[in-house]
C-alpha cells in the first residue's frame, strides 16, 4: 500500500487528501473540521478498528507531526455516513 505524505500532489492539508477524485481524511482531521464526536487518540483508534471490521476503504499516510509513523485516511463519504 502506498503511503501518502505532504510531499504528494494529492495532499490538501494535514490528514486531508484528494486521491483520484475522492476526498479522504483522517478521523482526527474529519472530527476537527466537522466538529463531531470525541476526538481523542483512544477513541479514534477504537473507531478505526470499527472501520476496519466494516471493510471501509482506507489509505496510509505519513502524518505531518506527532508520534505515529503512519495513520489511515478514509473516504469522507464513509465518514459522513458514520458520524452524521
């Protein structure tokens, strides 16, 4: 799986990408932009496991900062379906 980063042309902002015409966001970025849900590392990790069990499409990214070597981004459409 390709790991996207801020050096890629698909990069919009931290945790936000446009890949092949589809908008993707990390859970953290999505919650910040939409002001929804508890936005903690523990809660976001738990929700990422739920998304994995649901088989949601995700991509790997290198975060702009922080202690993680990789984070996953999800289709904004799928995040809207889950959170809104």
